[in-house]
């Protein structure tokens, strides 16, 4: 990539960051009562405030005092920030979102660079920084930006395991454990993380790879035990992270299409459930899900696939691919003034078109006539048994293998390099077939998809090769993230 293109990429990143600062300033501090998401904002702010003031984890919502409905990761993060700065700065959560989003840009660059090369990392960072969804979540006091930082930090350490296992594994364990306590869906993904680690350390012997893959999973599970024990003491039932997952199980058990507040309120205020505790609601939802899955598993899976395709896959892509609104998300600074930024749906369509054009161009560039004539000649000679020299056949077939060399070999190399991220993407998506695949849950993996897509484009069509970066220096700096998270937890624990 030329010097001028790199300057343009840096300019676009700075423009996106500046626009996000403007969006946050113009939208004001949380909670945003005109938005539906204000219920979540109020809950998170109250949980953080109660942690600091009363040393308890709980908040009132819809007439209930809830102690485990929200995952504790993000409220604990906010509470620790309040300890250091006080609760007076109303802008603090949005300022932290801006800082975390800038960290995400750096992490995406480092992940892309470690796996595919500097150019891939830079382009992926540009696409993420200008992605329309980031402008939405950066202005709200919700857990999406924080969870994405944890996920990308985990992916960074995952990309470093091949050459620096000992230096990276502690960071992976800590950040992934806190990620589970922020987004409980990653608890179900946890067993499959062993596969991601296994394919990240492919140079080791098989038995050593297995042990090196299992030990981090066991360490993460140990870090999840304290909060599970706390939930058991509070609710007298096994609640791994939060009881909100019980509502997702309830939707699955009823094969419903959506998770509406009215449906949940009607369920909670049903007279037959009078006096139910939070843990009893969770236990009932879990039992209903188990009965439904055993009674009619096909219906359960089918309804989950339908929900998944509705929320995560663009609707009517054969029409929307030709519509400009599928490619642009207007980011409003005022009621009338907006800046157009790319939408994830548009990035997907544009990438598919570029991929199709590139394959067509490669096929046209091949010596098609020679390929066809060589095929006919070899078939005729084999038919009449005129070729007996195997080496002659191999030399002729080697000319035909030009296409395989230019397409399938780079594709195989890309799959091998990308296997940890591909597995993470696949299993996280699979989990949301049995869960509620809301759009904000897809946002977490859009950045990983962008990294994979940029890596595919550069590897297949530009044959880029990743130079070995100075990973130890990067690992040292990124280790500050889990170190800060540990300091945050210690500060909360020692708060008096």
C-alpha cells in the first residue's frame, strides 16, 4: 500500500473518531429518555451507583428488585470508574465509550496485522471506525462497546498464541472470563474456545496442543465460580451469570418470534406466579425450555433458525443490493444535518460484488485456450493408451494446475490462518439459534467478520504475506487491558 493511501486511511479513522465525539456531545449525557434503550441505560447506571454507594448489586425495574437480571461486567466497570472520578461527571460513560472505541480500532489493526499483514489490519481498522453501528452504541450507556473491547482483546491474545503462548494465555483467560460476565452467551461458546486455541498453536505436538487448549478453559471456568456461588446464595438455584438468559429460554420454549417487554411483563405478573422470586422465574423458564426441546426439538431448531435469519441476515437481499439505503447509514448531527457512513449490510453486499468480479477477472486472466486444449489432448491420448510415461502426464497436468495454484492454495492458507476466528464466529452464531439473536448481539462479531473479509481479499487476490511483527512489545501494551480490569475489581472489593 502506497504512502498516500495510508495517509487517506489514517484521515478516515480520525474523521470517524471526530464525528463520534460530535455525536456524543450533541446527544447529551445518559439516560436518553426518548429512546427505547433508556430502560437499559437507567438499569446500568443504577446498578453501578448501588455498587458504589451501598455495596450491593441490585436495581428496581418494572416493580421488581432485580439482583441478577443484568450481567455484572459492565456495571462493575462503571462503578470502578465512579470510584476514581466520582459520580458527578454525567458524561463519564460516554467518554469511556469513546476511549474503548478508539482501543477497538487499534485492536482490529493489530489482529489483522498479526494474522494477514499490515495492509489488511489498516483497511479493517478503517472499515470498523466508519461502520454505522459504532456511531449508535458509542452514545448510549450500554455494554456493547465494552463487550466488544473484551472480545477483540481476547482475539488479539488468540492471534499471539502461536509464537508467544506463555506471554498471551494469561491475558486471554482474564479478558474472556470478564467477557462471559458481560455477555453470558460466551459461556456457551467457552468449550469451543478450546478448538480455537488448538488451531492457534498448530506447530506443537498433538498431546501438548490438547493440554494447552484445555488448561485455559479450566482456568476461565474457575474464574466464573465466585459469581455463580453468589447467585446460588441469593436465589437458591443455579444461575451461571444472569437470570435474563431465562427469558431467552422462555422465548425459545414458546417458539416465539420476538422478545417483547409486554410479553415478559404479562408473564411476570401472571397471578399464578405471585410471590415468585427472580431465581424461581429462571428455574421455571429453564424447565420449560428443557421440556420443549425434548418434546419437539425440530420445532425448536426451526423457530430458532427463522429468528436468526430474520434478525441477523438482511431481508430480501436480491432487492436491497440495488438500493442505496442498504449501503449508507446516515449519522445525524442535528435534525437535518447528517454524515453518510457505510452500513454493515452495504459492506457485505459490496464485498460479494468485489469477490465475484475478482473471480471473473482471474478466470479471464488464465490461459483458457491452453487449459482446454491440454485437457482434450490428455483425454484423447489416455483413451488410446498412447501415453505411458507418468512423468509426462504430471508435467502436462501441472500446466493445468495454474488455476489451483492461484486460487485454491491461497484459499487453503487463508482457512488455516483464519481457523480460530472462523470457529469463534461460527459457534457464536450457532449459540444464537437457541437464544434471542437481537441486532446488538450481531454487532459484536461484525468487526471479526470485517477482519476475515479483508484478510480473504488481500490473501486471495493480492497474495499479501504477513511479516512477523514485534509481538512481544504489543503483548506488553495490550496486557495493560486485563491488568486494568483486575485493578478495577480489586478497587471495588476494597471499597468501603
